[in-house]
């Protein structure tokens, strides 16, 4: 999980691959479906831009924590990645709408403050872990589900581009965890349930209520997303946290109780 090149990259990618010419595909879509899909991608552009701000905080946190230089470098690149994601989603929205759309208004910043943290170093660590090891790992689960169910060549190309970056962004959190000083591990273990619960609840709330008909166009159904998220907790998060030396007993108990988010 933690192998990095000297410049802080896993994949070595800087620019997005061009999306395919999809004029024939788009012309065959029902106009109402195109309109709804355009709205979804337009809204996602705003979300990606807000995530860019979140990674700005991650970058500042890692620098303040004196994290390994490759991690600090990768977190700075993640800010650029998310700006590129916002542009990609806006491009998708414009293609679906059949006209150039203006960027959506910025969303208000959204990040936890972890007021119960022992000190500022712990607070910064929790933010890195929550944003990268948790949120970005869940993003991978969402995008993997979307890619699996999508038959649209245009949507598949866009989702694949997003997914390539999100994998690196989640690895950033896991790499940081693998380097966590022993003295901080016990405290972080106590946060695993609230961190996972909060992230999972937010992903549940953001899952679209659109029907399975939209899945072919890159918008997975809510029940499929929730299933993928639950599997990610069981098969990725719990063993991953255990692998890096955290105490997962409370987290495992919460999982056995059905992962309640209320």
C-alpha cells in the first residue's frame, strides 16, 4: 500500500486522457434522461471542487505533521487532481446538456473539526485518515460500482479517469497510517468507529435515489452503492486498519451489529 516513487506518485499521471467523441451516443438518449444526467454531473463538479479544498487541508496537515516528503508531494498533487475532476464533470454535464454550461456555484467547506482530539497533531492525523483512508476508499467503492454497471462508452471513460486518481488518494491515507508512530496508534484506534460511521452515513445520504435505469449511464442505484460500501467496510477497512497495527475490536463489533449510522 505504501510504495511511492521519489516524486510522490504511484501512477505517474499528470493530465486526463481525452474523452471519446460521443455525439452519436448522446443523440440516441432520451432528452429527459440527458437533462437529468447533465444535472447529476454538474452537481458532481461542485462536489469535486469542494474535495479539492479538502485536500488542501490534508496537504497542510501532512506538512505540519512532518510527514514523509512523498506523502506531502502527493497530497499537493491531489489538489490539482480534484480541480481536474471538477473540470471533467463539468465537461460531461455540458456534453449531456448539448451546450457549454457555466461552472456550478462553490459549495460551502465541509470538514470535521474533531473537537475531542487530544491535540492539534491528533486532529490533523484524524483529518488525513478520514479524508483519504476512509472517504477516498469509499469513493473507490462507488466508482467501481458505477464502472461495473455502466454500458455508456462516454460514462465509462469519465469514471475510469476519476477512479485512477481516487485509488492514489486513498493510498495516501493508508501510507500515512503505516508510518504512524506507535504512541499515536492507540488513540487513533479509539476513533475508528466514529470516523467510519460518519463517513458511511454521509455516503448513504449522498447515494442517488434514481432507478436502476440510470446505472447504464454511470449513476449506480442507491441499493447497489450501499451494498458496495458495506462490503468495503468488511473487506477493506477492517483488515486494512488491522494490517497497519490498529485495534479493530470495537470496529468489528460495530460491523457485526449491522453498521448502524444513527
